[in-house]
C-alpha cells in the first residue's frame, strides 16, 4: 500500500512502546511535511542521544557527563537515597518535584527464575554511598511484584545493623504497576506515606 521507504519509517515508529499502526502512520506522514533542515536536525538529535547518553558512574541514571545533574547538585540531600529500577522512574519522581534527595538506579530487579542475581544489577556501591551519613535513609521505590519484593528484601538485608533507615513507598500503588505509569499525585502520596521495611 505504501512505498517501501515510507513503510520502513512506519515500521520504525511501531518499534516504540505504545505506538500502534495508526500513530506510526501519522508520525511517518508528518515527517514528509518537514523540510530538509528539520529532518536533518530530527535524525541528528536521535543519533546524538544514542551516542552520548550513558549511565552515571555514581547512581546509574542517564547522563551525557561523568555524573548526572542530580548527583552533582549540592542542594540535594545525600543522606536520603531513593532506589529505583530504571531511569524512567527517576524522571517520574523529578516531574513530581517532591523528592529532594538523590537516586540509585538498579537497572533491573533480582529474579532468580530469569537468571538475574544481585551481582547482575547495580547494587554494589549503594552501601558506600550512604554509610556513615547522619540520619541516613534508603527509600525503596520498586514495583510491587515478586521481583520487586525480592530486591527490597535483599536491600533490607544489606542494611541490617548499619544504622540506616530503610523505607518503602506506601501501598497506595496498585499491585503490578510500573512506577513510570503512575500519576504525580499518587506518586507524591506514596512517597510521603512511605513505611519502614
């Protein structure tokens, strides 16, 4: 139905999460209305994003520098660390604007059935980041699934007898829902009503 080159663009858009046939067609046809300079800028920004973004050496969040802007922000509390599964969760918390601490991005959850163990996720330097800090707190903000619970219990075990408070988001979050799909009001409430693990 479509010329091959246009079909290729449509199929490329369909690879993105949440983009169906109709949306992919609409995006691809919209691209045809852009001039050469806009097309060049559009494709360059995608390529640059892929080339330059990497994990922050401290927290594991996305950055185009050695450390992300959150880790180097001296106005944020470094004695409160929110542990999240992936960088999408960091963006959700930051949109809500309520959290003033720092983050630790695991880039996965413990799941022995899938062959994912503690050494396979970014958990190693979490203790060194907060140990010895006054009024230290780890907030575990993982999805309420078996993998999330397993990872939460593992983190709790790491911090036993370390004089570091370990809390989790309140259970106002529906079971099985990813953090990045929550609205900011629900996320704010879950953060404010967090419970000790």
